[in-house]
């Protein structure tokens, strides 16, 4: 993996502009929502609690694929309220490699699959063979 922030693009905190991978396995993780393993919502109305559950779910998915957050090369994050970005970044940074953060996209959406969901995060990871 090679994390690149070329001088021709703005370097912003929390993500890399480019992540180059070669060889190995590519792992695509569906958007994770704030449900625990039994399907119960965690953190009804509490963005921080929902974000923590979402990243816990991502961690579980990565473990199931035999890897961890150091393998994540891309995050796509969807929130219903962009004013929660600082909280999202705090929670995210407890999981991702902050020295070489993944490429990321953050989008505010009008609604997610259920009204009580405040965010959804999907990931792409790379693992050597």
C-alpha cells in the first residue's frame, strides 16, 4: 500500500488523497449501520454512540475477513447531519491508522434506510496474500 498526498492537491487532516495498492486481496464491506449483532439499534438519537457501533461493526467485518483497520484504504461515510463531523472524526480516529489514513468521502444525505439511523459507513480494505 502506498498513501499519497501530492503537492498538486490540498492535504487535509484525516484522510489521504490517494491510496495505491497492488497484489493481495481487496475486501469490500457493505455500509455498516448502528445495529448490534442481535439487530438492535445502539444509541437511539445519540450520534456518538451510533458512530462507535458503526466502527465496531466495521472492525468485526474486517476481523471476519482476517484483517483489521490498518488494511482499510477507503471509507465512504454518509451522515444525516453534517454538524456531527467533529464527533465522527473523533470516533473514526480511534480506529483508523491516523499516520496513513484511508482515502475518504463524507456525504450528508437526507435519509438512510431507517429514520433512526444517523450514519452509515462502508469500507474497502486491502490485505496481502
